[in-house]
């Protein structure tokens, strides 16, 4: 019987600094949630694995819209 070796990836949450373990491969730009603080994070680098805050898409109805033009 063949055994599969599972690689565990670990990254640090930029919000609460907890170490998050992933038991699957991730894609660049993928959105994940920190299990400790529930912060939405984006995979910003794959090797080494790094997470950054996930930013929502631009919204025209944002109160600061006029200041961007």
C-alpha cells in the first residue's frame, strides 16, 4: 500500500500574528480566512507562503469616490 506524503504549508496572519496551517496547495490571489481572528486574507506570495489583507473591489458608491478623481 502506497503512502501519500502531505505537505503542510504555514503562513502568519498579518492581523493577529497567529500561524495558519494549510493542508492543501494554494493559488496566488486566493482568499482565505484566519481561524483565530476571522480576518479575510489574500495569498500574496507562494514561496515562501505569505498572506496580506484582502481588499474589497472598488465601489463607485464609496464616500471617497470624488477624492480619487
